[in-house]
């Protein structure tokens, strides 16, 4: 995809003003960093960071029995939550692969608001439109709302300064207003820190973002880009679609089986996933922490001597640990255990890595 065809979010000009560098991601031109990825990463872990993730999709499923329909399609059990709560869930193929992982906001029995990944929004919406019963509409609202993530130990301080609600339990949300503008505020995020995701209207995005920037900077934090978002989520072992999840990588392989409502009567891919669960997945996601100098990347062979035992799905330098880390799908037949030492082929050089179970650093989401 050429730069001319890349989509831009509602506050692209603000990112330019803040000195962002950009790169394509999911069909969108995204800010990668402003003052440097390591500094932005550290700000989130120690104070607060502000991310513009308006490229994320948005869709509304509405009509009598909308929640029941979504529950029959997506993996997690909406019956576990109630209006005012959100839930991580998966949209699977009949074969048990993952079309997308997304957040479902339970508005009412007759309305569910979905936030899929940018590149997969059209696929998720199309699948749901194709299967929705009469009376239920599935509407793509990709450009209806912006999404801003305020993440870090001082995130509540930032929201309180703007008069926005903060006293929600994890994965709960509240519909509020800032300066007369509606904003949905959810206690969630993708960094492993205490944080919030805000959904203002697309047309209100610039005013809301500028107000957030002022309060984030006052709290000793800074705007953060896609680079820090990736290092933060990798330290947590959070999956990224296209890396740890895909139509070829099942929830069981990616260790996201906890987001599957196994007792539900139906969801897309249920039969295939039940069969895989009974047989055991042929590969499993684990972490690798480098013992030698070197930064792992996606797609590198994981070796035990001369034996190929897996492949990395993500890799980066961990600003928190000051070492290279990776997520990797390892063959279960190889019987790899936590604490084992394996090797990565990094540009023809062997880098020793310890097998660990993520997260690599302690989460503070509570």
C-alpha cells in the first residue's frame, strides 16, 4: 500500500505539530514516536502516556436480541457480563482460526458496540452482517469515533483533571461528557498499566486530545506512539493479530483460551476448537528472554541444538528489562519447558534465550 492510499485519523495534523514520525499500520498512517520509543515506554510505566489509536475499528450491533446474536458468533460469553461492562473476545473461522480479537461493549440486550482491529474491521462487519437475523443491524462506524488510550499510574489523575470518571472496575465503562462533548470511558488498555480508553466522537477528537495532552504533560507524562505500544504489549505477552493470532493460529495455541466460552451452546469455530482442545494444540505460545546480546524479531527460527522447535511471532528490545525479548510458537512435541535455554537464529548468529511464561514484567492493571 502506497503512502497516498494510507488512511489518516482525525488528528493527523496534531501529530505533525507534536513532531511525530509516521509509518503504515493496518492501512493507516500511524505515529510511531514523538520523542523516542524508550522514553515514551518509560513514561507509561512510571507516569502516564497518551496514545491515539483511532485507527481501531468501531461497529454497532443493534436490534432486538443483539447481545444474544453476538454471543452466538464471538467466542467469549457475554452472559458473564452486564450493561456497563466490556469484554475481550475473538471472532473465529469455522476451522478455529482467528479473524480478529476485539473488545465488545455491552450497552444493552439490544445493543453491542464492538472495537475490532483496523485491518480486520471490514471482515468482522461483513461476517456479522451476513449472519445477522432479521431485525438486527450491523453498522460499520470506523470514522464515527476516535479512540485515545491514557495509560500509566497517573492515568486517573489525568482524567480527574478533565472531570471524567475514573472509579470503575477493570473492564467497566461509563458514558460521560467533557466540555459538552460525549465521551465513553473504559477501564482497559494494552500496556499492562492502570489505564483508560476514551471514545469521543470523531469530530470532537482534536479538542479532546489537546486537553488530554495538556494534562498528561502536567502529570509528567507524554504522548506515545506505535513503537512504545508494541514494546509495552510485548512485555505483557499480549497478542497482536497477524503475529500471535491469525486465521492460522488458534486461541488455544495463543493461550487465549480463557476468552472462549466453552460451555456456550454455539459460537463460530466451536466444534473445531473443541476438537483441538481435546487433542491438545500442536504448538503453544511462550516467551523468550535473551541471555546474549541481540534483539529478536518476528519470523526467526527457534532452535534446540540442530532441532527446529518453533518460530518467533514478535520480538523487541525490552526497555524495562534492558534485554531482548520475544514471543514464539513452540512445537508441543518438542516438550519445551519454562527455564529451558533455546537459541534464536538472529541474522545467522545464535542468541541464547531462556524460555519464560509471559508477562515478562509485572502488570499493574488493577
